[in-house]
């Protein structure tokens, strides 16, 4: 688990699951095997397993140590939660907290959690089970959640359209503990971190931009699920809420960041990288190891 240093900030990946439950064609229903194969030429072993041909993916948190905060961006699936329908998620007993400790971070060290959106694989470790109750995992943290996103999913929970029960077990406990900051989707956290609207995947999905004296990075949540979407931005994931808006957000992001010196860290990409466009052909270039 190597840390990435960007100016005075370190970024560490804490991987909860190192593979996806969805193969690439199932994750990107608008793709075709031919067009997926046509992008293989730029996909090295960091992105594509050379033996099995599997497009690599994971579920992970990004842990940031800035001069001002220790931040966790997105909190994966979590333990002990009844996530029906996905065996790798159901009543998990994973090693997330010890993996976090191995990265040098104890729960009480974290003073900020940011959720890019409120899907099941981004909020799980907001809470943990203690004495039969869901309690905030990070006892000293402010949990930064976009108010519009919260209100949307609260309604979905109340009307039974949110199938996992994640609002009750992973969001309301931090709200009821007074630990949530419900903010606008362009909220400025401090001189290092700010939110940027990136709607479509969910109604008020956001990216998190990191600005340091020595460079920028952006945490793009689920705006893109697989690196191949950098080359095929019209392909949505199976979980995108508003198909047209998700495409528009993705296209605009890629246009603004092509050949920009900004490190891109997506929630499910196996590596960090940059958006490059040699010869006008946009693709994802992993950072040199
Ligand atoms: Zn996700």
C-alpha cells in the first residue's frame, strides 16, 4: 500500500475488495465486446489482467493527510450489513479497520469523512455495529454529505425504493449523532479541499478537488466506473441514475482534464492516473509506478 504524495498532502488507498462483482460488460451495459477489445492497446497490466483479460476494479477508500485534516473519501461496503443480492457484500467480516491501521490511521485520527454520493459501496464504514447498534466508525469526524443527495436518498429510503436500508444503518446514525455537515455540492472545505458538482450517476454526486502548492488531484467518485470510460464516455454504468446527465458530466470532465496536470483518483479504478489525449484519442494513463 504505497502512499502518493501531492505537495504537502499524502493519499493512501485502503482497498476493501480488490475485484468487482460485475464483469465489464455487465457494469457497462452500453458497451460491446468489439468496442471493449478496440481499447486494449493502451491498457497495460495495471488496468487489464494480461492472463484472464479481466478489467481490474476495486472498492476502496482514499485516505488523505493534509496539513489540516485526516480525511477518508468514501467508506466502501462495511461489515455486518445485510446487503442482499451481492454475496461479497452480505454480512461482510472484512479487515478494513486493520488495513486502515496498517496505513497508519486509527478511527479516532480521522476528523473528516466525505461521501461523494450515497450508494451502498460508498457509505458502509460510516458506521459499525457495536452492542447491537450502528455507531459512527470515526468518533471525532465531521461527515461531509451533500444536502440534496441526503434528502433524495432519505426519500428513497422512506418510500422503500432504496433496497439495502443503507440510510438507516449507514447515514442516519451520523446525522442523529450531530456529526453530519449537510452542504452544497460546491462546498469549499478549506484551501486544500473543495467539492465540485458532478451529477448524473446520482442526483447530487460530487467530485472532491485537492489543490496543493505543488499540484492538483481530483477524486471522481463514480463519475466513471472503469478506465475504459475515459475512451468511451458515452457508456454509463448500470447504476447511473440519469443517463443523459451522467454522460454530459463525464464528457465535460474529460474535455476539461485532457492533458491537464491533474491526478485522477476514481473510486473503483485500480490505480491513479491522468487523462491524456495523444493524437486526439482520449485515454487513461496510470501514474508511473
Ligand atoms: Zn460505487
